[in-house]
């Protein structure tokens, strides 16, 4: 899935199951390795980490469609930074809404731990945000891309 803005872009895709052969454990059998490729005015980086389960990954496209429909509230800032509206078991990825203005939605992708830019440790900052202004059509397209990519990784 691609989220492209004027100065920043985020590409995320499921790469493989963390464990090739299922062992009969619903939780362990469904961990996905996610590939990311990000570009901002301040940083460009990639990562490949097991950070989502198949059932968590399905929530991303539903969230994107809900943002496109204006159903997800704008996230507020707290003591630890912006509070995501979509989080997962592993804190490597999270999502939030920055604003809704004039037909554009500002979507934030939060990165932590192994998914942060190289040289940016969690000690320096708990999360690294990439904010991208997109349209509802962009979000629907990204949701469709994500669903298509996930179809190769059913729950096991």
C-alpha cells in the first residue's frame, strides 16, 4: 500500500509469515513480516520486521476506509506525543488522523523501535511520525492495495 503526499511517502507491504511452517499456535502462526519504505524531507529509510499478525493487519484497510468517510476522530497530543487511533500488539506501527480540511485528510503513520529511521533511537524519541495529506479516493485506493497484498496471507 502506498500513501503519497507532497513531500512524504510511506509504502507498507506484507512480505511473508514470520514462521514459514505453521506449528498449530494461532498467535505464532499468523505473525507477518512487514516491509516499509519511507521518504520525508528529513529522512528516508526502509525496514523489514515481524510486527503485525494477519488479524491485526486486516484492521488497517478498515481504518483507512473509516478515515476516508470522516469517521475517525482527529488524534490528540499527550505527554508521550500524538496518541494513535490504530495501534497493534507490537508498537512498530500505528496510525492517527491529523486533520480533515477541504477534502484532504492528514494521515499520520507512527514508527517505533525497529521501524524507526536509522540513527533515531527510541531513547531519543518514542515515535517518529510521517504525516501525509491525502484524499478519500487515495485512502480507498491504499485500502484496496493493502487488502490485495494481504490476500496472499490468510489466517492460519
